[in-house]
């Protein structure tokens, strides 16, 4: 029985994806965590923990170095909630250009019986503009940014994208009419609206800062549905006070943003649709099952891709440091046990490497001893022995 620990509200449809071999929240020695936004940075990960699956995109809530040192694979669910964020951003672009927040709050205050005469007089203060022909800068063109860019094009907007790390696969998803900017400044300098869709990491902290705001035209409207810290909020508030930024929409509140009529804060709801939550939880559950049952890895954050059909009786999976002479040391231990390797694969990602070795003729008494011997090889981080049903 595999033990799963869940954090946050995980869609039941995702939890129902687990087979009968999986128990939920019944052990303090879990094999896997299935999480959303819980902050794990102050937790010590248990040695039993083989995998963390984050239902969603951002992994900045996971201590990646600790996970790797613990031999814990970390996955997210790329794209599972991208459409939800896209729809919210498109909705907010319309909210922004039609002054819907201010208009609705006017109507909430004026409920008198003869209000219609008054509104006919007052409504000009809420005159909006149309999105067609306006310019949107999209910073980060991954799963969310590419959908936002394409949808904005379909509304007749000019779209300028900036993403210096865009993968070739991601580029296929972006309409050719999206203009590519070489620098952040180039992307934002003619923008009526700027929206940011990048991961939070040391390179993206305060990516949108006073210098970036100064490059934007006066009256720009800003959207941060990525993470707290990617927009320098102190600088944004100064630009708002100077009437340079007209309005700032963000999914991430903090005290300094409170009670400002030119700031709209939503409570981290970008990915909060029924559909996105089911997508993310289902994808995360499938990822956990594949990794625990086969050891195969696709698109992990901290392990290389390694996909080997599991046709043998037994499989060793070995996470180790990416240093010379590891494979020969590992195979020497198996040779000493007189084991014939049927398949072997190895790959590396940054400082970490991963080896899969399949064997057929392994006797039960050898199991614990071999795991122990392989684990004792310096630079080996975690050894698992998987058995075909
Ligand atoms: N508000 C919410 O509920 C949600 C927030 N998010 C946030 O949005 C972020 C983006 O999500 P996805 O598009 O799914 O991720 P993604 O990984 O598909 O795309 C991120 C893109 O940002 C680009 N990028 C990285 N550093 C950059 C930089 N310095 N300048 C410009 N581009 C840069 C990458 O090359 C990549 O194409 C997530 O990491 C998460 O923090 C995602 C989903 C829901
Ligand atoms: O709704 C959630 O669990 C978080 C969505 C999010 O921020 C993400 O996917 O990165």
C-alpha cells in the first residue's frame, strides 16, 4: 500500500484517480505529498517521502534543494490551470477598460427610486474604452502567457511578448502575430496593459520594478497573477501615487496594498475553477502513481526525464549526484550479486542524476542487502526496488 499525504483542498475527482493500492492521510511516513500552495519551506521532509506533486504551476512553496538531497522527486502539473488564469486576465482587461469596479460601486451607493435620471447624468464618468487596437505586453509566454497573448489577439489587441527563455515547444503555441520584444523595456514601452506570467525565482524577484514602470507609458494598467514579489509593490504604489500606473490588479495581497482605490486585490483565485482544480489534482495523482510504480520521470522539476518501459520482474531506481564513475560502481554491485541487467538507462539534470536498472532473476533474500549496498555508494541519494505485480 502506498501512503499519500494531502495538503490544501484537493479536488475529489483527483483523489478518486488513485487505485486501491493507495491510502490517503493514514500515515506519518508518506510515500508522496499531493499539495497546492502549502508552504513547505519550514518543514523537514520525511525520509519516506519519494515524491511531491504540486497540483498547479508554481513550485516556489517547495524546498527544492532539501527535496533533492532527500531523494524526493518534485513535479508540478504544467498547464493544468492555465486556461483558468487566461480567462481571469481577459475578464480583468474588460473590467479595467470599462471601469467596472468603480461603476458597480457607484450603483451600490445610489439605489434611490428615481436613480435613472441621476445615472444618465453621472454615467459619463465611467465611460470606458475598447480593447480592440490597444496594446498588451505579456511578460512570460509559457502555459498561461501564451494563452493570454493569443486570446488578446483574438480581441483585436496588439500583443507584444517578452520571454528570453521561451522553449521551442512553447513557441509553437504562440500566434505569429504576437510581436517578440528583445528586452523588457521594449515590451512595455507602448503598452496600455502589462501582464506578467513568470515563475517566482531569484531572477524574477522585482522583475517589474521602478525602472520598468518608468519605461511604461503613463496611464498603464498592471496585472500580477504570477506571485507576490515579482512586482515590486512599493515601487508600484509610488507609480500609482504619481498617476503613472492607473490601476494595479493582483492575486497576491499584502498590507501595503490595502484600501487603495487604484489597486484591486483578488485572493489567489487565478487557478480556482472547478475545471482547473480537477485537471491539476488528476494530473498530480497520475504523476504520483507513475513515479511510485515505475520510477519513470517526465518533466520533473529536479530530476531528468527517464522513461523506460517496465517489462522486467524488478527495477532498481537510483537517484545520485551527477559525478563520474557512478554507473560502474552501481553495476559492479549488481555483478557481484550475480545479477544480469536486462535494461539500463541513466540521465542527468544539473547536479543530479538518475539511473534505472531492470533485472529478472532477483531472489527475495538479496533485496535488503542490495538496497543497502547500493545506498552506501558515496553520492547515492536514494535507492528504490520496484517489483512487477
Ligand atoms: N494566480 C494563480 O492562481 C496562478 C499563478 N500561476 C503563476 O504563474 C506562473 C506562470 O505559470 P505558467 O505559465 O503555467 O508557467 P510556465 O512555466 O509554463 O511559463 C513560465 C514562462 O516564464 C518564462 N520566464 C521565466 N523567467 C522569465 C523572465 N525573467 N522574463 C520573462 N519570461 C520569463 C519562462 O521561459 C516560461 O516560458 C507560475 O509559475 C505561477 O507562479 C500559475 C497558475 C495559477
Ligand atoms: O489554486 C492553486 O492551488 C494555486 C494556483 C497557482 O498559484 C499555481 O498553479 O501556481
